[in-house]
C-alpha cells in the first residue's frame, strides 16, 4: 500500500508541474491537456529501467505514441492527405481574328463603264487569292462602288456587276462560293466629297477627278493558321 501511494504522489506531482501549453506539445498529451503517459520534469516520457513507458489512468489508444506503443500509434495515425492534383494547364488562347481590307480602283480591275475584269485586275485578284491561303477563311466581302456620272439605277447595277465579277473570279481560284459575299453601293458612298464640284456632265476632266469613287472594296476575314 505504501508503494502504491508513493507512485500516486509522484504522478500527481509530475502532472502538476506541466503547464497546459507545454502539455499540448508533449508526446502522449491530447489537445485538452490530458496526459496519457507519465512525464518527468524535463517534459519527456518517463520510462522504466527496461525502457517501458508508464501509462496514466487517462490513457486511450488515441494518445498512443510511436516510442511507447508503436503498433497502436501506427493504427491511430491519420491517413495522409492525397497529394493535390496538378493544376490543369491553361487553355491555349483562341486565335485572334485576322481582317484584311483591300481597296482596288475599279479602273485597275475594269475598263471605264465596264464590269469585265482586265488582265491587270486579274493579276491583283490572283495575288489576293494567294495571300488568303495563309489564313482560315471566314468570309470575303466584295463591295462595288460607282461615281455619280449617269443615272442612279444604272450606277447601282454597275457596282453590283463589278462586285459579282470579283466574286466569280475568286471562286474560280478555289475560294468556296458561300465564303464570298458581294454587293453594290452604286454612287451612295463617294470618297471624293466636294473635290470635283457638283457637275454631273460627263467630261474627261470629271471622269479623272471622280476616279477614286469608282472602286471595289474587298474585306477578308478569318483567323491565322
């Protein structure tokens, strides 16, 4: 009986000498400060002469530590978290749309007051057809324009025929027909402004002055390959 009392006194004195903060960092002590093993004044687990640890009456399997109960400690270890999956690679940026706008003087494509392509006009369109092979084509828009000489209705039809001639030629060069849109604006969108006066009487001087209004605007839209 005396031996048992001595051990209890030693245990009580040991427990009283350890602060809660120190207990939380000591092997065999849970987060509430409950001590599972007898701890000496150095704050380490006390062991018998044969190297065995002494459990307190508060000990539970959850308090098992490797140096005292290696088999139990191994079972009570929380499973290691699976390594975080590597982040998915960022998606490749979408290709930026490429737009190319070419304005060709109608006189370079057609004779005056005509809608039949000239050799010079075909050469320019050949170069354009070669250039667009470097992109993924979405659409080609060909817009014909005319000067103010002549009647509005006539100029409208002339601008449409010229735009259609450009479309037909490009389709003949392998461009899909549904990728080419053509329209005529007649004399509605002149670029000469008041530069040539207000006369509508056909003359060599006026024809030369209004030349910039006789044009075909070709816009190519697609994405770079």
